[in-house]
C-alpha cells in the first residue's frame, strides 16, 4: 500500500461520509458545513491527482464562494427567525432504490474495464494550463467571461427588492 | 458521490438542499475529469474541470437568486409546495 493510496483512501472515506451527511442531515446549516468539508476533501483529491492549481481554485471558488452563497440563501429564505429547518423527506425508499441501481450500474461498468499501470507522476502542470487557456482554449475562456457577466446581471436583477 | 448527490436531489424537501446535492454531483464529475487527465497525461480534462467549476459557480449564484425570489413571492421554499407547473 503506497502512501498515495492510503492518503486517497482516507480522503475518500471523509468525502463519502461528508456527502452522506449533506443529504441526510436535518439541519440545513449543518448540511452546508458538511458540503464545505466535502468540497475541501475534493480539493485534496485534486492535490493527490497532481493538480495543485485546481486545488487552489476549488478552495477559493467552491469552499469559499458557493458555501457563502448557500449560507446567505438559507438565511434569506428561513421563514421564522431561529427556526430549525427540518428535512423530513418523503420518497426516501424510492430515491434509495434508484440511487443504488445507478451505483450498481456504474460500479459494474468500472469492474469490467482493465486498470492499466500508473503513469509516472508529471511535473506541475500549472504553466501548461495557463498556456492552454490562452492558446487553444482562449475562446471558451472569453465565453466563460460572458457567461459570468450574464449570471451576475441575472442574479442582481432577480434579487432586487421590489421598488 | 454522484449517486449520493442524486439521492439528495430526489429526496430533499428544501430547494436550497436540492442545490447543495447538485453541487455534490458536479464535484463528483470534476473528480472524474481530473483523474482521467492524470492517468492519460492529457491536460484537456483539467481545463474542462476548471471550466466546469466556473460554470457551476455561476449556476449556483443564479439558482440561489431564483430561490430567493420564489421565497419572496410564495413565502416557502419547500419543493412539495412549489407545484404551479403541476398538471
């Protein structure tokens, strides 16, 4: 068992536990906390996969931004101040059966594919990502900027108070 | 992780809870992309994951804004009560 495999196993356990907590916990604030844990664990997985740049981006955008947005949204949509939002979900059995079936299908597909040898660890790819973003992927980058502006304007317009 | 997120989308009552579960699904896909990029030496997966993260952030912002507007109009964010489109 290499150190990398042990580390990945530990992170995977944390990730699965946090994900289960996100969808099963009763308090919605706790769900956001567990989502932050899951997102940080995902960032660590990126780190193990030789992508420190994505690790940083994940921490900044996801664990920093999305969690903040979710906390604000929960605060703004709570009906009574201080009320504990309960999550009594219906259709739990149906959802569990569907998800177990999907999981079985994916795992069955994975078991059929051969796992090749591990390639040698590559050098830090951050400069290569930068070159790719400004070269072949320049158009998607610009379109992403347009999308972000559109999302910003849309969110601003939707969240305006009724004048 | 994807199926856990799917379970959350299907069973969560609160709309924000559904959006949190969607985040899990998108993260699972990103892990998949980056691991393929790592084990095939291809940088396209990493760039794809980068764009997916950025697009997800935009989608979460707009989605939460919509949830806030719905709460303002209907005074509830429970998925069971938001049934205007139901036949």
